[in-house]
C-alpha cells in the first residue's frame, strides 16, 4: 500500500510540474508591394534592346520519301530614345537613334541577313491630331528635318509605341497594393499587346492569337518587382498549325511602374497536311525586350 501511495504522489507531482504547450506564433504580416505612377519628363532617355530567335526541326513525308530540315530565325534591334516634349503621361515629341537592327532566316544554315533601312540613323517623331478626323498621326522626319522615306517611317512608327498615347502597360497597372503570389488579371490585355505589338487578326494583320494568359506577382526585389507570366501563342493559318507555349518574366520598376524587361521562351510545334505531304516540326523560341533608362 505504501508503494501505491508513493506512486500516486509521484503522478500528482508530475501533473503539477508538467509544462503547458505554448500557443502557436501569430501569422507573419502580409507584405504588400506598391507601385508609383510617376509621369515621364522631357529629357528622359532610355535604350531599348530586343531580340527574337527560333529554332525548328521539320520533317516532311510524301509517300515513302522523307525530307528533314532545320529552320532558324534571328532578329535584333537596338535604339536610344529621348523624350523632347511630354504632356501628362503622353510623349508628344521624341528623338530615336538606331544602332543595330537586323534579321536573318536560315534554312539548313543557308540564308541572307537583312539589315533594316533605319539601322544607324536618327529620326524625329511628333504626334499630332489629324485636322480632318482628329485621329492621331505620328510624323517621322530624318535628323535634318526632312520627311522620312515611307519604308523607313513605317519601321520607326512600329518601334515608337511610346509616343502619342499613354503607355498601355502603365495605364492598365492596378492602383492597389499587390502581394507576392497574387494574380494580376488587369495586366493580361497589356501583356497580349506587348507580344503582338498591339496588332490583332481583326485589323487584317497576320498577328498571332494570344490566349490562356496568366500574370502573377512572383518576387519583390526592392527597386524592381518580378511578375511571372504564361501564355499560348497560336500563329496558325490555313496551311499550317503553329503553336507556341511561352513562359517567362516581366520586371517592373516600382518607383514609376516602368516596364524594364520582358523575357519569354518555350516550345514550338508545327503540323500541316496538304494532299499527300505531311509536315511535322518542333523546336523552341525566345523573345526578349529590355529597356534601360539613362
């Protein structure tokens, strides 16, 4: 009995000295990321560098005959922009000075390099409303003030998406604070237009169809925020099916919501069937658009 009593005493003492489990720590505060929409100013300069590349292996079969080939495409562009006149969030006048601008298409390593007619030239741009229909018109002149040749002016206007209207990406950017991991559907249309340069099939161009776009805030790096994005690019026509599954990142400067980098890459698949000829292909492509402010 004395042993039993001693056991009860030990159990009672253990229960009295048993440590209570501490409560779980409070959840960490959610860190938000904010962006300022600072307007551009006259005198602002930036250097734009873009590149495109694709490598595709093709196999064509006609009866018992098979032919294989490799198609390679490369394009690059480098130019410096200076804002000469700014009204609100709209650049009205600018100077654009080109460095290198070229492209090459190779079939089994054979092909010619195409140097753009604007390479190593400077142009003056001005956006103004047309007197007849109030539509925006961008005039392009050479460095000495003369009207630029049509073939050159078309290239410059295509590159000068920063003039005559508020920046579409900055305009679409949400004014609310964002959290890492949050989807940002407000930027889907702006990203689509970035990839296609604003062209659509509705305006009669051969622009690719962009679908399944996802944009998510992935990382806060201090002065820059990184967004991840995925999309499907369909450039099919009546002759061939061409589909690209792209994934990559966007880098945005938090101080003024300027887009500094677009970096996309992914696989390419091709297929066609015409009469007795069947063509299949696969490969990869990459798109990079970088902007550095001076």
